[in-house]
């Protein structure tokens, strides 16, 4: 049983009003629908490496939890923490972790509400819940229409390459790629664009193809994607030229925390104008189709076989 079967079969029947039957990345907090929230958990040796600096860990935790809200066009406002600290923490570790929290909340312009702390003799387990203000509406996964354009912000795959460098699987010197993995910072100025044009949206945390599949499943549709249109950084392109084995992994390994959204084709010029005006890279990568498959095409319009579709949170037999 995978994560989504567990949620659908066991947890969704317990969900109440505002939960979207646990079928999206956020939930609404009150009957007025003024606030929504999202939560995220990170486990040492699963979601982060054991030698990560406490400051980077704090930035990473807050960004992963905030990313879902931003993709839904909410504005982050408050957060709470549940911390199970491992065997390595001390006063200096705590001070540096708090410094990272301060930097993160200043970047996202939000403040800490509270939470809970405990410790054990093993690995660190951290959870953050972020509460955001709903300006007009929430952009769900389920609103894509046949013929919509598919867009993605900034670049795909830099975080995965940073992880490969951190794990010494890839011998390349790049502080940029390492920072993209260790300290991801989400775009925090997309709300107006999403509210104006997005028909469906979500963040890319589990991999481009897998998260696109989530969107398409919720919207009862499929997608055609052009591989060469997927935005890559200059250094990522250089690495792919030298290490072709990463060509599939780079788009399927998650941790990008970019926004994937769909919009009517008539919005294309306005989206490109917003991109240029705000100096935010936003790239058109494909189309929503009626057929429920996710099709990835190369430069010759030949179908690319996808063997790995993204990060799996857990799987039970």
C-alpha cells in the first residue's frame, strides 16, 4: 500500500469540512475560509542528510511546509513547530537552528505561534505547520481544463544535483547547487499571477512528472510535455552533457519546491509579461489533454519512456 492508498482508504473518511477529502496539499482553517494551512515532516536520513547544518535544516523545514501554501496563492502568516531532536543537539546546535528559523520567517514575513519539543537518542524528526491568508480563493489541483497550457517556475533538477554532490555521487564543485538542496527558498510573489490566471496548481516536491500526475488525476485529464522545454539551469545542462544518466532523474527526483500550474492559452502573453517584469523565470512546458496519460516527448516528437516517476514517501506490501 502506498501513501495515497493509505490516505484514500483510511484517513479520508475521517476528514471534515475544509479538508478537500485530503485530496490536495492544504486545508481550510475556518468556516469563513480566511485561512488555510499546510504541514510537512522531515526525518533525518530520509528527507535530509545527517551532516546538514542546523541553520540550513531550519530554512529547509520552513520552506518545504510553506511551498504548498504559496502554490495555492495563499500568503504565509504564521507557523508552528513540533521538534523531536536527536542525539547530536546541544546549546550551539539549538542557537544555530533558531537563527535559521529567524531568517526563514523574515524571508516569508511570518511569525512563530508555538509547538512542541522533545528529544530521543536516535534521529531528528521535525514538523512545521504553516498558516496562510486566503486573498480571494484557493487554487486547487482539480481545476485544469483540456487545452490549458502547463507552466513551471524557475528551474527543475538543481536540488537533486545538489543532493548528488552532497552525497558525493557527483564530483562537481557548485555552491549554487548545494544551496538549492540544503536551503531552498520558495518564490513568495506569485499569488497575484496565480489568482488571475491559474486554473490548477501545486508545488513540485516529489518530482515534476509525479506531481503533474497528481494534478492530472485530480483534474481528470492528462498532459503532453516537451522534454527540451523543461527549464534547466546552465550548470545542470553542463552536467547532463557530461553525465547523460541524469537526464531522467533530474526531472523526477523532487525537492525543487517550484510551482507547477495550468492556465488558459489566452493568458500566455500576460504570464510572459509578468515573468519579464518581475524577473521570474516562468516556462511553458506542455498542454493539458483529454487522454489521461502523461506523455513526455523528445526533440523529434518521439515518446520518451518514463521508468521513475518520483519520490515515494512510503510503500507497504
